[in-house]
C-alpha cells in the first residue's frame, strides 16, 4: 500500500483520536462523580463508552480524509465544520464530566448535533461514503442527548 495514499487517513484518524484522548482526561476526572449519579434505564455500562467513541473517532477520521482528498471546491468549508464539531465534541466532555454542568452540557450537545448534521450534509455533496460514515456518530450523539438530558433531569 502506498504511504502517500495512506498518510491523509493516518493523520486524520490520529487527529480525531487525539480529541478523544483529550476528552478522556475530563472523563477520568469526572468519572467518580458520574458513577454516583442516578442514570436513565438505557444507560450502557461505562466500559462500552470508550469502545464506541474509539470506533466513531476512527470513522470520523476516515470520513474527513476522504473529503480532504477530494478536489471539490467546498472541501475547505466542509472540513472547517468538521473541525468545529470536533472542538465542540471535546468541550462537551469538559462541561459534562469536568464541570458537572449537566444542563449546559445538554444545550452544548444540541449544538454538537446540529454541527454533525451540517457536516454530514456538506460531506454528502462532496463524497457520499464520507457522509454515510458519519451516520453512526449522529445516532450516538442523539442517544447521548437522551442520556445527558436524563442525567440532568434525574439529578437536579
């Protein structure tokens, strides 16, 4: 396999995973408090979260690399939205786990959901498979919205 072809994928995946790694610092800090919270019925076991997020970050990286490699004139804007959602994603972990600001983090998650949707729509105009790779992310953020809102509601 050609390293030149793989490089954008490696860089993009590593960048997405780096955001996940930074988020994990906030999660680790807030995990003891999170474990003591009342959680909604559909809350998965804590061990599942890093597995799911790792898969999602890899899919994000692959997707972004596909867009990066396109010659489409809109790729710059699409990748800017991608970068914005990565930033918002990372800040959510700080708000939820680091600060315990459950209502604010839910509102922030709505912003993340809108950015992910915008990213999918922009990616779809450039590279349909790249957009489809983001669908699990949008679904997971939707589920995270349910969990986040329920945690706030049950623990207010």
